[in-house]
């Protein structure tokens, strides 16, 4: 038995930091990765694709969002796609899965909405045991029923579930959808395909989180997410053979830098461009840049990092910028009269005086100085 294990597609996911262009690209890639999963299954000779929950990101997707993943799976009629609800798209009364059934599933797609064994192969030698979440959070173990579930003698039993294993987390009492870490042994499972964690995580020989097939968070990093697993099971008691395949397009990266000179700006630019030099448009970076720069260097920083590099990357999310260190000579760049010079003088007064407005005034003066320098330089 060979199948692809994936999870946490979260179709329709929103990204609060992203502008419309970036958001559209990220949402579209979560659909395109379904096609890559189908091609992976075909290339590896897998007959089935197991999706361990959170097909959708929320319980009320639009009609178009609801149908989009179904239509992608329809394009692979030679594959069988097995779906279960997760905590983001739990099987609630008149919820998203009721809408999916009304919309009509393709013949090659099965939504498992009952906790009961179902045959995966025509010969009845492999059975799927799907765990079903009927609410977002449950205090019980959604896989507990598998221990007593009956299947034919000698059949390969494959579990499919969404939740957290009990041995992880600092406060188990505060967690939900907890799954026994030894469930595969208790229930006689050859393999337990898990979803919920977005990074690949191998709990044991028979219990694995595939992670999301398209990375969706800076905390996962480019190598932490964006994978799917090709799993082969030869017999009920055989250790599964598992291969990890990268399926994601985007690389997400957290980067910190101390920027104080033109040379450190050079170094930061090189680091940012080196994340994926062949295609920087697939890179998203969350940048924390600390330090202090003169006006000339700050102008260079904004032009090269916030201008050129940011335009090359898919997204540059700046968490912190270096401080601007100005001198009396720097502030002479403003004309002695006029609105701009008057504004600069007032901001300088506020930035030098203690109070709630000090930090905001300093930041505003920094922006004004850099923009004024850039404008005068362009002129």
C-alpha cells in the first residue's frame, strides 16, 4: 500500500500582514499545491492521498473557495483523495462539510465524516480508520475508538487524525483534541497520519505529522513547512517506509541584523538576496534590523533594503528599523524657511523633550529627513 500523507491545506487562509497582491499569491499557491500533490502521487506510484484535516481555514468559506480544492482533486481521477475535518473546519451541523456534500463531491474524493473503518482497497486488505472532529475543540481523544474497531484478520490498518499528541505542550490541561502518543500501538495501526502541526514532525515509526504542503508562517521557516510524505506499508506489522518531499513554493524566513555602517547594509542585502537567489519572488522575510545609522547611511538603507530588495522579494515585513542618528549639519539640509523646515524644527523640539510624543516625533523626524534627502538627491 502506497499513499501520500498531507494535511492543513487551510484553503482560504488570510494573512493579516499581507497587501492584496501578496495575499492573492499566497492564497492561490495553497490551491496550486494540490496539483503538485497529485503529480507527486502519480510519480511515486501512490494510489491514495490522505488529507489529515483542515482542508479549509474556517467554517464559512465562500462558495467559490469551497469548490476550488474539490475541482483540483477532480483533475486526478486515477487517485483516491480521503478528507477528514480538522479543528478549523470541524463537522458542525449545517457547517462546511454539509455544504461540501450539497455541492457534490467528485467520484474520486471521499469526505470521511463518521468514525468507522472503511476499506481503502477493493480486496479489503487495507482499511482506513478516520477520526472525525465534530467541534473545534474536544476534551476527549478523537482516536480512542480505533482500539476496538474491527477490521478483517490480517488487514493493514491506517489511521487518519487531527490533533496533538499528549507528550507535547507545556500545559496539557489547556490543550484540546489530545491524542495518545501510543495510539498506533494500542489500535494496531500500521501508520497514523496526523495533521494539526504545520511543520513536519516524526513522533515515531508509525505516527507522523506531515505538516502543511505550502509553508504559511515565519516561525516554520523555509525548511520547516511545505512538505508531503510518500508512505509505503508492506504488511500490518512492517515498519512503514516514508520519504519526505518538498511541495511548497514559498520560503519563509525570520532574519535579524545589526546595522550600523554601509558595510553592514551590504551584508544584510547579500543575506536577503541569498535566501533563494534563483527566484527571490518566492521569498517572504520578517526582518528585525537594529542599530543606528547616519542620515546618509539611512538613506542608503531605505533605497537598497526597503526599495530594491523589497521589490525583489515576495514580501519584506519589517518588524524594526535602525534608529537615525542626526547631527546639526544633517538638519541644515532643510531650508531655513518654509513649511518643511518649520515642521522639522518642531519635530526636533518634541523629540528632545520627554513625554509621550517623544518617540513618535523622533520617528517622524527620521522619516522626514530621509525622504527630504532622497527627494533633493533625485532633483
